[in-house]
C-alpha cells in the first residue's frame, strides 16, 4: 500500500470518499511540483500551503500533518529522482483530468504555491503549464513581472519604497521626510500609501494639508494616493486586482520625478508588487535584537545568523524579477532607527551583527533617526523637520530639533537622493 493509502484509508472509509483521497494526492502532487520548480520549498510556500489546507473544503477532512506528509513525500521524491518522481506526480495530477469541478481547483492550488514567492515566471511558469496540460486546462497567463515594462527606461520616476513587515519602525515618518526633502529640491513627488487599512502616511499628508490651510503657509505637497489590498477571496483574483490598482496609480503619477511608497507592516500582495518596482528599498529597523529577525533568523544567545527571514527571501525574489526584466537590481538600504543617544553595549553588538548581515543579505547599512519626541509632535501638524526654521533664523529652533534635522540631512545625503535627482533633469526640461 502506498504512503497515502496508509495515512488516509482510516479517514476515507468507503467508496463515496475515494474522490476526496484522489484529490488530496493530486493536490499535494501539484503543489509539490510548483513549490520545487525554482528552488527549495520556502517559508512563504509553506505558509501558502497551510492557508490552502485551512480554506479548501475538500482538504479540511484530512489532518494537516497527514496532508503535509504527502506533500513532503512528493517534494523529497522529486529531489532524489527528479525525472521519475516528476512523472509520477504529473500522473497523480492527470487522474483528475476532465473533472469540471476539481481540475480547476487543483490548478488554482498549484498556481497559488507557484506565486507564493513572487510572479509566475521562468521555470515556475513552465511547471504550472505542465500541470495545466495534465489536467487538460489552459495555463494561467504568465505574470511577466509586475508590469515592470510599463514605462520606457529612463523616463519612469525613481521609485523609493519603505518596506518592513513589522509595524512601528518609522516607515511613514521616513517616507514623509524623504518626500518633502525631494519637494524642497524642486522635484515633482508622488506619495503612495499601500496600507489602506492603517493609512498612517495618508493621515500625515492630510494633517499637512489642513495645517497649510489653517496657517496660510505654502507648504510643498506630494501628489498623494492611497491603495487598499483587494478583499477578493480568490487569491488570483485579488492579485490581479492589486496589480491593476497599482498600475493605475503608477500611470497617474508617470509625470513625477519620484515616487515614495509606504508599505504595510505585514505581508501583502501590494507590498510585494511595490518591492519589485523599488529602485531604492529602505528598510527602517528599530535598533533592537527583538526587531532584527525581520531580516534573518538569529541565535540571540550566540549572536549568530542561522538563515534569511521570509522578508529577505521575498526581497531577493522581487529583485530577481527586476533583473530578469532587464532592470538594475534593487539598492537595498537598511536604516538603523530609534538609536539611543549613548554608546551602549547593546547598540555596538547590533552594529556588529548588522554588518555581518549586510554582507550576507547584500544591503547597505545606514544610520537613521534617534529616539526623539519631535517626530511624534510633527506628525499631528503634518510637518517635517525640513519645514522648521533653519539654524540662525527667528524664532530659534530648539537644539534637539536642529540635531534631528542634521540626522535627516545625513540620511538624504547617504542615500544619494541628490544624485538620483540628476537623472530627472531631462524630464524637467521637457515639462
């Protein structure tokens, strides 16, 4: 008896449920083929499989560990004997060919696993196409990357993405300060808030508009748009909706010199799409060992790196899409934020660990902002440190404000924002 039979016969007693057992085997075979098409099974793919097992009615009758064991059995077999095991897995898939209900569902499951790490391209697309052929169905259209070819090279705005799948790291504050810094340099700037539920950057921009109206000050304003994640239950439908919404926002801001994009502090399709468009990706990180796990799995006792995090793997996947589409790789910048004002041992150890990670994960490490009350105070007025009086002006700004502004100026200089702006001179000449 096969492994599947040993595991599931007690659960599927009777001929009436044989169809469910066939579907379980076919679904896990298709999922395994899609998951190992380009690399070892990632954490994102494991997470997607868990969601499928929890949401597909035909699979809920089986204990999760049983379904995972079947999936792992196919994965291991394909690794050990690719040709024979792949043919066996495709045969299990083909057993559902012609089933008008289960065949399309199986293809959606395989496609969901294939898309867990990014767009449906390359070897992954080829494997999904083979699964579709075994089912007698047309394959899903290749993603071709998230519309990376939507604008002529050299004319698209420089896209700066603030990304971190943890909240409370200063993404929105940094996004607003960078947008105003670019506006003050004379650039046209679009600000995109992809966290439609929380909407921190959107509220920041709204506070700024309200302050300008009350005070009569002429504050430079970015062209702002807020986009919420699709609430479609079908993953493919939601992904297509998110891609269309982001494409529409990009089209409407095509004449800007810069786009500054704030992403949610959680995993989302919109965030993944935005990362693939990032010319510069800035990941603010609180200066604490509690927060560094967004980049990698760390043995905190030994201060050793055990492996990349799901977020780092996602950044690599989106970077691969850019390179595959002929774009320059993402300039990934990790920004140490909320720094203490004293030279503590913990801070020095953090610096040493992040220096190691910078080499392994291929990012630039820069110093961000200190832990200052002024950033919280400015938010409710919609202001940034660039809007406060310059040194020597009247009324005189507090020393803490001046020091904070020096930090922001240093960040802008380190990021090379001015150099990026040079590439937009031709655009301004046309306008």
